[in-house]
């Protein structure tokens, strides 16, 4: 037995001394020569899309925003079409003069799209104004070698009802938030909070996807931040908060897995703006499944750098032979004045 040990040890030492590391160089994914389409279509608004080349999400000048910082006024002007700084960034380039794009409504009505030269955000316009229940398809070609035709489809969901059961104004001191040693005050907020009990009637026998937006608004400022302790907004995949305003495990995007076919009540709170004409804006968006998965993937992506052991996060895309998101939404809105 001892002889075996003495014989084995030199062999083991030899194997350890001759082992080596092989460095594998990972090449970035080839994002060039791909069309990107970013748009959210909604009822009674013209179909507008950002169309161009893809810019890598790791581009050094790339600044990400998930749309939650867009004010309601800006959103309405653009018809609820977010396409700047959203996961797949459109890169303005010479191919836009070679783009041929059209929108097909319900597989029969065709509308051409043209580049709006008054803006710098790659915006292509159309005269198509869909309604809830309509199927909208976008088809894009580039008259240049190396580009495959890209397309995407979205069906606009019907808006779902949301009701105010009760609301009250309560005192809550507007204390500055301590973020990484800095005291960050809500400069336009005051010490009053609107507490609202809301009720959703979710249809049964179908899968529904929602995004709830609650904003404190005044004459000048609109702050889209709200809080709620309801399990409806709990997402176990969001183990870290975002910035200093969105807590861990909180998501305003949810599906009806736990409330399918039921009447459901919950409570939200939004801080009053220290301005004239203060009000709380509540908006329940019914969103397409593709838009739901896109937003969820982005929410996970934006906190991925907080966890060294997290797996890479892929941004969801529903564009065939390209990248981006072609989503759909409809909304029901309520305004409560102080």
C-alpha cells in the first residue's frame, strides 16, 4: 500500500505541473446588418416606429431608460410609442434613406411609412390608426446588400376596467432619500400622499397582461412613482432595487395568473406635487404578451450588474430577422384632484 502511495504522488505532481489554462476569447454577437424596429401601437393613434440599424446595448454612449421616466404629457404627444433608449437602440445612419416600410392592418389594409425629417430619432410615420382588437403588422426592407427584410406583428388588446373604491389624503413627511451617502430630496413633492383603493375586474378564460402607472402631477411636474404593499406587484426575479426610488421585488408590470376571472382590490400611494392643480393620475394599461416579456427582460437587465453571479440577461425581441420590440397597449385612465 505504501509503495502505491509513493508511486502515485510523483504522477499526481507531474500532472498538476503540466496542466495549463486555455484562454477562450469570446467574440461579441454580430449585431451589424440587422434592422431594428421599436414601437408600441395603441388605439386611435397613428402607427409610428423607430427604424434603423442596431446599436449594441454596450455602446459607450448608450443611456438606458425604461420609459418610466417619460411624463404622461410626453407619452400622449408621441402616442405611447417609446423608442429612444429602450434595450435595442436605433442607430441613425445612411440606411434610413434606403428603408421601405409599410403597415398592414388586419391583413388587408396597407399603409406606407415615411421618415419624419423634422426629428432626429429615426421616426417613421404612417396614417394607420388601429383600434382595440386590430392586428397590426409592420414590414421593413432596406435597399442595401446584407440586410434581410424584417417584420413584426402586434394585436391591440382591449382596455380593461379599473375603478376607484375610495381615496384619502394622508400625512407623510417628505424626507430626503438616502442613496449611497447622498440625501436626495423630492424637490417638487410635499408632505401629503394620496392613498387610493383600486379595483380590477379581470376577464376569465384568457391571459391578460397589465402595466399600472400612477403619477403625482402638478402644473409643471409629473412624477411617475408609487408604492404598494400588495402581492400583485411582487416579482421574485427582481432581487435588487433600481436607483434610489424602485425597491427590490417591485414591478408595476404583471399578469393575471393570480387574479384570472376575479374582482381584485388593492391599495397604492402617490406623493402630492407641491404645485397648483395637484392631482393623481392612474392609468391601467392592457399590454400585449410581447411587450410584457420585453419590459420584464429589461427590468432584469438593468439590475444584473448588482449580482456578480447572475446569468446574462437577453433583452426580449419579437422582430423577425431583426431586433427590437413591436408591442401594443390600450389604457383606462382616472384622474383624482386634491
